[in-house]
C-alpha cells in the first residue's frame, strides 16, 4: 500500500495515511484487519485530496481482502478509524470535556502504535508535536518521569478495559467474543505495559525523559520498546521479557489466517473452557500477566516508581 500511495501522491503535502494495530506492531498477518486514518495537518492545495486518498486506501483494502478470501479488511462503521481526520483537535484537546473517547483514542494510537504509509516526515513531526504537547502542559523537569503522559496512557488502558466490559452483556453473544477477549489480555495488555514501562524504567546514568528520548522510544513498535528498555535489567526481568515475546508470538501464530480465526469465531462464550485452542492462549495470557508483574513489581529499579506513578 505504501508504494502505491507514494506513487499516486508524491507531491501532496500535509497529509499522511497512518496505520495502527497489528500492522504498526509488526504483527500483521493475512487475517488481520487494518485500522487507519487519513490525517490532515495542513489545508491541502487540492481540497479533494484527502477524500481521494481515503478512497484509494479503501479500494486497496478491498482488493487485498478479495485476494485473501476475507470478508473485509476495513475497520468498520464506527467512524473511529477508516476516515479522514484533522490533526489539530487530536493533539490539542488533551483532557477536559472536549477530549472525547474518539480524540483520546486516536491520540494514544498515534503515539503508542502507529506507522506512516505516505509521509514519514509528517508522521515524525506529528509524533514529536504530541510528545511536546504533554511535556509543555506538564511543566515538570525532564529528569522526572512524565506523570502527565503516564496518566493519559493509564487512562487509555482503563478506557479499553471499561469499554470492553461495557460491551460484554451483548458482545459475548457475538462471533468474535472469544477472540476479542484474547486480544485484550495479550496484545492489548502488551501495548499498555510496553508503553508505560519506558516512562518509569531506568535508562542511563543521567535519566532524562525529554522529547528526544521519548521520541526514540515511541518510534519503536511495542515489543521493540520492551526489549530496548530492559536491555540492562536483571536476569529474572529479561526472562520475563522472553515470556512476553513467547506469548505474543503464539497469539500471532494461532490467529494468522482466516481458517484459524473462523475456529475462534465458532467458539460459544460459555463453552470456551472446553476448547484446547482457547485454553492454550488463555494460559499464555496468564504467563504474560505474571511476566509483567515481575517486570513492574520485582525489578528493584522500577518497583518504587510503579507504586509512585501507577498506583496514586
């Protein structure tokens, strides 16, 4: 998709197509959907360009779905993704009533797991501006963990889990209920933990949570962030990191094609415990939970900051 967009829109400025989810995490498989936004940062010379770019992306995903025998790869009808969006409100409405679930989700996804498909320079500037916004509003010295950003990442994880639970009474009757739950306790949990850890973990003799460090961290996909920030951790922490990698790798393997996902879609929620495939991934998710408890609560250099910045 990137090469097709670059060929068609080489001269356009102020617009990027940004993908999220498994594509940004480098966990994309043939069975994956594609969450994306056409982000508009400046008034384009051609007012029709954002709409035409959006149409081209939708056409590409439709063709890819047909080739792979999938029903669709488009993110659906919620209007959270798969649309054009101005970047101003996403970056500037941080907190208070104007920071809706939509703006907050989009901002967090841009920061925590996004990849450019059209204009990498613009994407880098957007990422930098997002981080600078948090640092400027906080006013805290750069030698302290960025509590304002930490709180917004915590808010996003709570939002994900609360929204999941709010859908549970009806959502558990849907075909994707089991797979949605397994995603929550594996890849989504890893996204949160691998994003919060660089904000509290030690990194060098002189710790600075300035824009340069944060930009380097959040330019990496979640697993790469986790590996980078734990390079000098004690052996038991590195063992826990290896457990996280095994869990995510297993999840990707077990959900990598349409036939495998069809299997999970056919599992009735109340009978999920009778399915060997579900039990395998649920056990792996339990291992992932224990691994992150080790990293956040038993790593001496992190334990105190977990209490100070994540609990109260």
